[in-house]
C-alpha cells in the first residue's frame, strides 16, 4: 500500500515486526518499509532481514560487534550516548525514518524504535545484523551504505554513530550520505574527540582519526550540510582517557588489543556512589542538549546537520 512518508515510499505490513521485544503502544506501531522500492542492490533473507548482493571491506575489527554486544546492556557509556542521541533527535526531529548506518548490534536503533522513531538498521557486519535482530530491531539490513544501492534523495534521515572515524575519506563518505538524503534531510552523528586523545584503543578499533571541534564542523559543512548543532559530551571521561589510554600509549606500554579482556570492567559501574556521581554528570549534559546549548569540550562530539541544495556543496 502507499505510505505517507513524503507520499512516495512503498510500505508493506509484516507479521514478524513485533516478534521480538515488548509491544509498542498502538500509536507507535509503524509499517515496515519496502526497502526494494528505494534500494537497488538489496534482497530479502529467509530470516526476515535484508542483505546486499555485494559487500565492500570495512575498517572495523571482526571481534568488535560481539565484544560490544557483551557489554552494551550494562554499559554507562552506551546508555549515556543513547540518551544524548535521543534528546538531540527530540529537539531536532527527523522528517521520516532514520537509517542507522553502521549501527552495529542495534543498541541505538532499538532505543530509537522504543522511543517511537521509525528506524532501519544498516550494518555491514553479519554478526551485528544478527544481534540487532535478536535484540528486537524490526528492520535490519546487512549491508554497507553504498553496497545497499539506495536511490538518490530517497532517505529522510541518516544516523552515523561512531562511524565516520572508521572511514578513510570522510569527506567523500559524507557527500555520499548527503546525496542519499532528501533536501532538508538530517544527518545525526557522533565521533571521538581530539587528536590529542589518540591511543592504542583507536588503533585497535580501526579508527583513522579523532576530531577537533572546528575540523569536524568544517568537514560537515564542506560536504553540503548546514551544521544545526554541535556539542561535546562525555566531558567527565577526558581525564580517565588521558590517564588510562593516552599516557600508556605514548609511553609505549599499551598492548595491542589489551582492552578487549577488561571491557566489562571499563563499562560497568559497580558502586552506588559512582552511579550517583555519573548520574549527576550525565543529567547536566542532557539538560544542555535539551536547552540547545552547545558545549565546546568533551570526549565525544555530537553533530546534527541539515542537507541543503546539493548543487551548492563544494566538490
């Protein structure tokens, strides 16, 4: 049947859309998008997901999705990042479905889905796509962004949550994202902050860079987006990053892959005092996003850009 998302996308009902996870209120239950109507290189799978007919390599470790899957549900870091993303999207809402590109195990996508946003996970890693489906994400695509073959100007919004730092040519990639977005569509992205905080963990994760605030603003603006909001978050983590990652890396005592064995300890808050302290710090960051107040410091950046006239972007 014809849907009313800009009056053009084909939607199709699916009895499996509520098979996993709690039932949403009726007003939040959305129809499944017929992805074949907007992407030319996807095919449905017997598991109820979609996959691309071809696959390109990605700069992400094979163990990454499974390692994150073990800690996401108990992690203060993943929880607070979700809270910041959700608050930003409430303040700058998408005008249609959000395509969560490189969305890993669907931790962000499931939170968006539960908050009432229509979301499609686009994840190139088979393990991440499987985990997302098991987590209850209703619409899962196992593909890279370009491998999916989306049509020009077919997407309302794209999420890139700790993705762009894994792309060698970030400017070219963001121009591709802009081309897939409708005019006025939004991109939401998070990236790690400050080249000075580079450590062995960035190397292990397959990062090409960390971003200074102005450098990030420049690359987003130069690729055809108007930067609507750019703020730092995880300000309270910068001293810990310096002490636990940067200094050992610069002293040459950080082991490659050394953090994999203690990810649980890094992400789980074990004492009530620490939980209360983190809760207070996290609430302050949330209040600033809610007030549209940009902060010029943090362990990560959160950016919202609006797509403009593609002809006006620099080449």
